C-alpha cells in the first residue's frame, strides 16, 4: 500500500521554490538599487567562498550581508515561528480559528511594551533591549496567568480558552488606559503593536534561532499526538495518546515561540492563523505535513510581506501587520470560496 | 483466560457512580451491559477501558489490569464511544492508521507491516474501496465499520462498544450485529457492549450485566433475565413479551 502521510512532490517543489523566491526578492529589492550581478557576486564570494570577477561595492556588500540578509532570516524565523505556533494552538484547541495570540500573549506583550515605553526604560541586556524584554515577559506572563486561572477552574481545555480571553481583555484594558494616560507615547506604542521587522544585524537572528530550533523540534515530535487529538480525548487515550501531556508541552512550546517572535517583531497578525489553514485546504489536514510546511510557507510569506512593507512607500516603511493582512486576507478568502465547504 | 472485576467502584465529584460491582466472564464472551439511563453503563465501559480511576480490582486472566496497563500498553483494548468524532479533512485510511499509533514511536512512522494490518482490517470490514474517501462523507453504518476497522488495526482482543447502534436504522443495526458476531468468531474477541436494544441482545448476546443507579442487579447468562417481570421492574414500565417465529423473545 502506498504511504499515506507523505509530502507530495508538488508540495515539496512549491515550498522550496517559495523559499528561494522570497530570498531573492528580499535581498534584491530595497531602497538602494543593487544589480543582480553584484548580488550574485556577493553571495558567491562572501558566503560560498568562490572567486568572482564581479566588482563589488563595499556599501552594497554591507547592505546585503548586514542588513537585507539578516532581515530575511529574521523575517523567515518570525513567520515560521508564528505559523508553527498557530499549528500548535489549532491542534490543541481543535479549532481552526485559534491563533498564537489566543491565550493573551498579544495583550501581555502589548502591556509589557507599553510599560517600557511610558516609563522610558531604555536599557539593553546583552543583545536584547528593554522593549523586547518587556514584550517577552508580558507575552509569557499572560499565558502563565491564563494557565493558573484555568487550573483553578477545573483544568479543562475549554476553561483555558476562556481564561485566555479574560486575561487578554484585562491586559488590553490596562494597556489602553496607559496609552490614554501617556498620550504622547501613543504613536510609538501603536507602531509596535502593528508589527515591524527592524533589525540591527544578526543579533536578533541569533536571539530567536535557539528558541525556534528547540520549539520546532518539540512541536514536530508531537505531530502524531496532534493528529490523535482530532478525535475525542477518550479515543486519543485509547489509541496510545496522552492528551494532557500534549496540551501542556505543545502550548508551552507554542507560547514560547510566540513570545520570542512578538518580542522581536511586534504583533504581526494573520500569519499564525492563516498559514496552517491554507495548507490544510490545499495540501493535507495531517499535522505531520502541516507543521513542517507551515515553517517554510509561513517564513516565506512574512519575508515577502516584509519586502512589500519596506518598498511600497519607500523610503518610509509600512507596518508589516498591515501588509500580511492586505495580501493574506483576499488570498485566504479566495481559497475558502474555492474549497466550497469541503473544509 | 477471563475478564473479571472485584468490588469495582467509581467516584466522580465524591458521588458513587459505580458501586462495588463484581463479575467474571470467560475470554471470547459477548457481554451486553443494560440498564435504564443513568445506570452507569458508559462509566463501567470507560473504567474497563482504563480511562477512569477506580477502587477495587479489574483482573484479566487473574492478573491485575493495572499491572497489564503499566507494563504493556493499551493496544489490548479498543474503546468506541457513543459519539464518535468525525475529523474534518481526514481520509478513511488515515483514520484507520491511527489504530497503529501505539506501534510507532516519536521519530518513526508506520512501516510496511502496519500498512498490511490496516489493509487487512479494511478488507475485513468491506471498506477497501472507500479508503481514500473522507470520513466525513461516510454514512452512519460505514462510520461504525470504520471505527471497528480502526479497532482491528489496533489488534485489540477486548472490544468495548458504547451504544454503537443508537444512530443506525433497523437494517444497519442487524448488519452491525451480524458483523460483530462474525468478528468475534474469526478473531476470538471479547466484547462488552452497552445498549438499550433488549430485543437484539436476546438474539446475539451470551452474557449480560444489568445495572441500575450504579449498582449491579445481575450478571450472568442472558437467558436468565429475558422475562417481562424482571425487565418491567428494571425499566419501571410495563413490558410484554412474545416469542418470534425463529424462537427469540421480543419485548414491547
């Protein structure tokens, strides 16, 4: 019998092409016009170590290697993180509308950043600044808070969902109050909320990489357990699954991924919700397939959106959250229509 | 080999749902669990499946089942709940392959042997031609066969079915019972089966456990309870009995 859970050739080829296209677009398009020959020359000489006769301008080399390439890598890792976290949340909550911000991480991160900005806390902890730290602590703190409320309310997955909604509502109220009280900081806070990928080089990439690697491996290892959760909890247990362990570990890894992504890029909506959805509609509904493909497609999607965000009104930047929704929403609506209720 | 319980009690929110039940049935038996609504039928099945904590002991061939569950895995036992989940976007073959989950590990997926077992299970239930169909599009009867097929893929020898015919029409119900009997014979399965369908179990079942308000009223050969006085008392309503042409009792 032919293997059932396998990546189709089409999906592999498409994902690889998408990653390559997003890489090419990201490094070749920008405010500074750099010729294709020069970009290829920089890649050949500086990254792959080949000899190249192309004349390379030093400024252009810095733009490619120290600005566009790290920004591509950061965008890719943030997009992949949000998409994988989206898979984790949708799998655990058995709800295709679940997104990585469901347990209050967005509201928590928003409050954390607001507190840092309104109190003018401009510190730096190694390669992490105070805004990133505020967002990370806020996002993770909100999820932990929701988890504690849920534990006291019966430990069910439904109570966790409701606790997440209550926590998010409370933290958003706190943040809104602070934004009104410190009116002058509103624009700075708002620009962070909408999400942006600003990077000062490879430091942010190095920050997110270990979290991404560990959490991706953990969530991927739980791919079969997430498929079992598509049945009832009792059936999953009888088929050798351990739903409680899966809830705990997958939600922890997903929340950690979300917190790191949010701390580096602000609140980029839509990627975590829609990428797993699109793959479910077009490739497979099994988490064995969706999780790895989400990483590739989510990462590519965000880097393409980022290229739009920094070129559409160049030299200014459009917040990336606007671009992800602007590109993704119509495409998603088209797919939903095309699926004709099969989903 | 035998399946037995000694002083089995189950509590939920400090309420006694199953109250000191004991029984003993030989392996390969077809045991129906009957009783009015709220008698504890589903709770008993879930307890046998190892899904609920209990006091007392469950013995499989005189060995404590806690030990069995601890040192082997739960493959020995397949439980089909009353409300089967029908996952979106899952094909029948994917659904049945879930039965092989316990045989795979964190890193490796199903191998050739797993696929052969699944193929065999689908053939046994006449579902081979529908293997690529989405489970959502299967009829009620086909879905019941799909769950049985998954149970066979588990290579379980104890089958626990919670009111599996409640959503089937007359013809499909009879087909389902015939199928269960055939599987029991072919694969030497032991079956515990909760139901309200007294007329069918009088024809198909060998043993019965009668529950009322969490207590065992009777356990043993089914013939002993097939009288209108006992069943009227059990369900607290007037029941009459006639004997059909093929010799089975019919209650109405």
